[in-house]
């Protein structure tokens, strides 16, 4: 079992993606399927960027065993006021600063849901918890 934890600093665009890069390095050191690795890395990056641009900061965890990879992204608020709306492609509450740094197109959560095997999103005014699960082996993501 591999387990790691990463701090994510709000509005720190220079360090944005640092956790996802480490996860990618970790996965590259295994014999994991390349397609699965791409899905995990994409979801990780999207979720990490969401914490950077939309929260007061937080952390991520990465856990991998023989059967699955689980990513958790937990932030300190202000939370997502309307999850259904946040899951709408193109909807974003990103600021002009976020846009000027190349973020905030409103595709992060919809993309994560599309590429994950399971996604659980919970949020209130105190923060957001996003759990993303990928299964190793067995039936592939596209059902084949």
C-alpha cells in the first residue's frame, strides 16, 4: 500500500500541480496501465487546481493498493453552494486572476466525474471533500 499526503495552498499558482506531479511520478514507478495513469493524473490535477482557485486551502491524499487508487481532496471552505450547478460544464466561479493564470474554465468537476470510476462530492460552508476512486484491473473504465 502506498499512502501520501500533500498540502495545497490557496491562490498559490506557482505550486499548483505539485501534488499531481508527485502522484504521476509515483504511478510511473509502477507497472500500472498507461490509460489508468492518465485518468488518475488528469483527475488529480483538476481537483488540485479547484482547491487552489476556489478554497481557503486544504490538502490531498493519495492511496494505492492492489485493487484501487483513492484520491481525497479536502479544503477549508467556503464550500460549493450549489453542487448541481458546479457539475454543469462551463459553469465557473473563478476570478479574473484565476482566468489570467489559465484556470477556471468550469470543466474540472465534470471532467473528473467522466474519467473516474467513482466520485463522491460533499460540501458545506466549512469546506469540500472530493473522493475520487479508480479500480485497478477488471473491467476498464469504458466498460470493456
